[in-house]
C-alpha cells in the first residue's frame, strides 16, 4: 500500500462505519461502462459537501488490486451488476488530492514537480524489483513500464482537480501549464483504464487551447447518467426521515430543490436531489437548520451577487420571489474570475450549489429554504436596503393576512411595490413577483405554489401549510390587474380553485388583490372559506 498508489480503503471503511451511509455504489456500474473505452475520461463537478470525496474513496476501494474488498461490496447494490466481479480489485489505483500539492508548494512548477516525484516514488517502491524502469524521473515512462510488465492499467482518481483555478485565478500561464500537464499525462495513453476527476467546476475553457477535450463532463447543469449520484434522492431522504423520526415535508422544504435530469434512450429520469451534508446533519442533530455552508460564510456568495452585471440584481430579487430566470450557460469559462455577462455569474452560482438549473426550460432558481437564507444573510450586509426592508416587513404582512386585515395587507403590498421599484410593474406576472416577495416569510410555514391547477383553471398563488404548521390557515390568492379585488374572490369561487385543497381539512382564506393603474394602489379583499 502506498500514499498515492493503491492507497487502501481506510477512508471508505470510516464512511461505512458512520451512523448514516447511503449506498451509492451504483456509480461503480457507470464507471465500469467507461473502463478501457474512449469514454474513460470523466470529469464530475458538483458543489462542496455533496459527497465527491466519499465517491472517490469508494472507487479507490473497489478498483485497488492490492486489496480484497469483496466483503464490503458483496453487500452493496453494485454486486447485482454483471460487471461487478470482472473489475473488482483489478487495477493499480493512483488517488490524488490536488489541494494537498497546491497547499504544499508556492508555484505551478514546484507543484507539478512534487506531484510527479511523489507518484514515481510509490511506483518504484512497489515495482523496483520486478520492473526495469527506463527513466526513473519520468512519470509517463514509469507508468508505461509498469503497465507493460504487469498488464494492469491504471485507474487515476483526482480530487479537487480545479483548486488551482482559485489559487492561480489570474495566472493564465500557470493554468495553461497545469492543463497541458494533465493532457500530456493522460490523453491517448493506453495505461489509463479510467481517469475520474472531481471538483466544483467543469473542465476549464481556454480559448482555442484544446486542453482536456478528451473528458466527458458531468455537471450540475448537465449531470448525464450520473444524476442520481450527485446527492441524496427523495426516496433516500424519506427513509432517513422515517428512521430518525423527522418530518419529511420540512426536510424537503429545507434541502430539496436540485432537479437533475438523466437522459436515457427509452426515457428521461428526473431526480429531486437533496444536499447530503445538510440531510445528514439534520438527522443526527434532530434539528433542521443551515448546515451545508457552515464551512464557508455568506461572504462567498456576496462577492458574486453584488457584481455590477446587466440585470443581475433584478434576477436575484425575482428568484427570491420564487421565479425562474432564463440563462445561457454556454458562455461560462468554467472559472471563478472570468465574467462577461450576468449569465456567467448565475452559471457559476449553479455549479457552487447556490442555484439549481432546469435543463428543460434553461432557467435557474434558488433551490430551497437553506440556500435562500444564505442570500438573505448576504443581502442584509449589502446596500440592497429596499430588499432587506421588504423581507423584514413580510412577517407583519403575513400576520395581517391571517387577521384578515385587508387594509394592512393592501398597504404592505403597496410598500413592497415601492421598495422593489427595480422590477417592471406592468402585468399580473410582475404583480405576482411583488406578492411573493412581500410574503417572503410565509416560507417558514407553507409550501408556496404558483399557478396551482385546480377546478376550472389555475390558482395564482397557494399557501399550503406543511404538516408541522397545520395550525396556520391555507391561503388562495388571486391577482387582478386594473380590475377589482372583489372580482378576484368571485373568480376563485366560480372556478372552484378550492378543489386543489380537497385533501386539506384546516382553515382556508381566500384573498383577492388588485392593482389600479390610475391610482397606482392595491386593494385587497379577504374571506374565510369553509371547506366541505
């Protein structure tokens, strides 16, 4: 066993001994499909604390030919695969965390020299008595020599592959040198059975420089066949909630929202993905809270959302109100410093986990309550005072709604409209955005659904109490533009929007809100409705 060559399975064993371990060994079936093929180069990018290193430890334990790990994997999902026995413990594994080498050196040349020196050391230590090395200072030649003698190709696992794009953010020459090294080391080399890299970012785009074009990318914007391994699935979270007696609806509100599509030959599969770190912490602590980003403060998010890009602030405000923002991800340079447009910033935030991307509509949104709190924390320290005031006022506005104080609700919506004047206010959609932001605090208690199918049409906005908050009334809000609030109430009744809540047995409020273009004021009518 070496430090980098066939490093053993200690980390994997620790994961298995943990209180919570979710079997993601199906990933191995996907990597086995790529072994020894032109698709053997895989770059998997997803946010921090989404299980990248654990997956790497599992792959190392499975492929490492110095081990016998059947006792672990025989009990796991991968054991049901036809490829399971064929590849179990059959490869020389090189497992590297690039951050370790980056932190230990002060230049790119020094880092690459150390990396090659340490890998060669392990190769010589293992094979010096059985392999004749042509050049003991040349990593590529040394790996060729080992492969020629043993007939066992290498599985190369690289964690934090993209860390240097943060450390050497402005040093284009250092970045190019690093990419050139990776390409020369791996591309067209028959000693590579599989190269599996993980990081936050996809492969760096570098102008006309081809760099790592042999890699297939699996990212938050396009996870491909690996979608179900990017986090915890809904079924996995349901089982954990049952085991730890936690409210699944609350878990969904806090940590769900990453909707990833796996495109297949017969059909596409949509996975509702949860933040693994957050779910584990919530279950073990028996308390819902913000856990995913504890290792990085909201300041990291703040850096990006306060950039003076075209319409970036408007987009963030609309997403806080629950809207989706169409973006073009194609111009993103896959680094954390090159931003030409608003879309580049939003694409980066998707890779960092602060947004989720809907590949069908090509739009982004804030995934869940936990992440939304990070936006509010960041905005509270910026000069977006109008947004902060609207969010802070939303608690009182919600109480006014519960108390059926129509004038107070109308005044509160008026105030929100004036505060968020950056939003164009010319139709029911912009009115809906204002309403959702004005009632921001409602997310503490409700699942908020826009355009909920019901009766003979779609209810504009529904507040549906989560199980933990069934003491709060459900609310159906109908919006009108230059008509009447009374007409909005009548439409709710005529179109039977209440039917959408037929499974709900608590108190129900109907609210009609109208905006008058001439007076530039809102009016509100609220009625209590008895469900039968």
